[in-house]
């Protein structure tokens, strides 16, 4: 009996020892541990040959103060003569001075040797890869094809330094356009997973409107934007003054005055300003939406042949990458590459554009960033009849708990996450944790993979946590009432197939 017990204990000890030894190996084998190439957004410093930072440009307020006398004289002359050329020329001279080293030539090529700091050689590393290990920065002015050739060289260098056959690839904001170009030109044979994070790869309304001159002064939108986005310690006082001005019609008068001045000078100033700032930068044209694209070229280039080479560059990206991106991504997916999209919402865009009421992350409109989500305007919810229709069609799981988003209309609905109340520039650690979890998965990571990361998340800035989106109590009550009145009516229409 004693011998039997000893043998049994020995067997148990052996099993425990083996399991303990094998356990870490087994755990590592189930985790995707590949190098991550992080393609950053556009906020990269650009320097001249003497090492001075030329982008972002210097303090514009200081430049205006220095030229205040000239600007006032030009404004007075234009006001007296009703000829706005003097003021337009004075403003143009000020902007040219600020951007003189930054602006590329007429072919879209960088001049004067200006550049970003070189990307560091990849560190030699074999495992436990992190997001910050291999960050690819680039000159955002350049043709995306030119930047992507450098990205390809960098990916090859990372593979050589790590001994791996594939990388994980993430593109944030403008970086998503380089990821798109890379997948179009070089394919996905070296990419295990690609994540689009707050992507601008399908265009950005503010930049598109800037290129076309489609600036709109909506007094109600401007008032609501200022009223809703004042959150510092002086906000209550400022809001009180704002409401007083609105009550006295002084606010409307002020906006009308600014709009009138803008319209007067835009005719002679606008095309020149756009060319000086971003119009000669092929990289920024990647963010012009398709419906704005042809008009933008007319406004910026004015039909002048001197820009034909530049136009050829931006056309190559727009028609070969931008307009074919869905096809490219689905082809890569069929070839085994995994995909994920992380978008943000409930932060309004500046109220100077026609779509300023659309759901956005204060820069990129949600519909385009998510590749097709259906969503209500900021401050509103999807109609109860729409929600019921989607629920009856078996798509209710894609409706956000706050009743703002229907993710079922996305091109990749099971691989798209939405984060509420996180502005475009925000990159908190808990979102990075989600990104790392997606990258570590050997299988295609989905919205149902981990209950910790459902499709709809809310960023709580006070506690700096991500939690599941919930329905506001008032909204919930109103929708219950609305559903009670509409359900039977909608059901009847659906049954008779007349909806």
C-alpha cells in the first residue's frame, strides 16, 4: 500500500513538473509575437538644413502682431475702395513668410533640403514586441508612393533585425494612407495583421472643405460648438456672456461680419493660400474625399499646366489606392491577412463645414473612418423605427447601446470597434492594450473574442478607463415610449413589405 502511494505521488510530481515546464512554452505558442511597425500620423517635425524646425510653423499670433500695422492699413484701404486685393495681398505675404521653407515646388517635390529626422535603424529583438519598438515616421508632404517605398525598406529591415517572416502593421490617421498604399503596391505577404486606427484613408471633411473653399458659417452650429466645448474653469462665465450676446443678436452679427469679410477676400486670396499651405503637398491630397476631389483640383490649380506633374502624382494615389481600397483590403483578407478598425465618435468637428453635425472624433467623420457605419448626428439617436427594422433583420447586435451607431453597414462589421468620447489625438494606454490584444491573436480577432472589448466602448477621461457604452437613462425612457408607439406600425409595414 505504501509503495503504491509512493508511486502515485511520484507520478503526480512528474506530471506537475512537466506541466510547469511546458506551460510557458504552450502559452507562448498560443500568442502571436511578431514585430509591430507603427506608422505614425502627420505630426512629425520638419527641419531645414541648419536644424531649425520649420513645421509645425512658428507662432502665428506673434507674426500677426509683427505685421499688425501693415494689415490694418491694407484692411482700411480695401474697406474704403471695396477692393479687397490689398488686404488679400497683405495676408498672403504673411502666410508665405511662415511657410516659405515648408512649401514644395510646383511638381510636389521638397525644396531646400528640408526633411524630417531620419528613422532610426530597427533594434535587434526576437520576442516580446511592443508598439513603441518600430515607429515609422515620414515627411507628410511627400507623395505617398515615395513614403511607402521607404516604409517597405523599413519593414524589410525590421524583418532582418528580428528574424521574423511577417510584421504587424498599424496606421494611425494619415499613417493609414501609407498602410493602404503599401498593401496596394507590395501586397500582404509580409503582413500578418493590419490595424486602421482613427484612419483618414477615406478622406477628412475639414481638409476637403479647405481645399475646395467650402467654408460655411452656420451660426447655430458655431454657437452650439462653443457652448458645448468650453470645459475649462472660466467656461461658466464665458457661456453666460455667449448666451447674452445671442439674446442681444450680437453673436449673430459678429458671425455675419466674419462671414462677409471672408467672402470678400476669398475670391482673390483663397487659391493662393491653399497652394502655399498644403496644396503642393501630395501627402495631404490623400485626405481629400472623393466627392470633393475634382472640385478641389479646380480651385487649387486653376487649370494651370505648370502643376501637371503634381496632379499626376495625386491622381495616381486617388484612383489606384483611395478608390480601390475596399477591394485591396478584401483581397488581402482572402489571402490570410487579418484586419481590424478602431474608430472614435461623439466629438464634433469645427462648425465651419457642412457636415459639422455628423458623428466624428473632431477631425475624421465616423462614417468614413469606420468604412460605412450608419450613425445619427451628434446629440441625436437613430430612429426607433430604423432600430426595430434592423433588429427584425437579425442585426440588432450591431446597434450601439446608446442607439447612435449601426455597425452592420460597415464593410467589416465584426472587426470594427467604436470608442465614444475619445478625441482624434487621444492615444490612451488602455486603447493600446486593445491594439496589443488584437495583434497577439493567432486567429482573426473579432468584436466577440473578448467580453472586455465589446464593439462599443466609452472612454472615461476622469477615471482614464474604457468601459462598455451604456444608454443614457433619459434617452432610454424616450426610446421606450417611442418604440411603444411605433412598434406595431412598423411591424405592419414590414409584414406587408411596403417599407
